[in-house]
């Protein structure tokens, strides 16, 4: 459960980064120091990867939740 939460938190951060890039560009300055965000395509690729991982973890949790572990061999 904690792993799923971590994946979802990371996904939210990447989605926020995507929004920032789309609305403000890949470059920004803090004080006098310029910073550069990763390219948009890299961020979008990571978002897709995280979404797939989240779907796999949620799918596993649903399958495990449907098994009655109190019976020998379990039952679906």
C-alpha cells in the first residue's frame, strides 16, 4: 500500500512539472541562478511509465483482495 502511495505521489509531481513546462517553459531562474527543467517529452514518458506501474500494482491488489486466504489454496 505504501508503494502505491509513493508511485501516486511521484506521478503528481511529474504531472505538476508537465503543467509548469507547458505554461511557463523549461527554463526558470531562482535568484540569479538559471535552472532548466527536463525536456517535456522526457517528463511525459515518465508519466506514462508511472501510470502503467500504478495500474499493475492496483491490479495485483485487486486480484489479491479477491482471494479468500482462509481456505486451503484460496478461492476466487
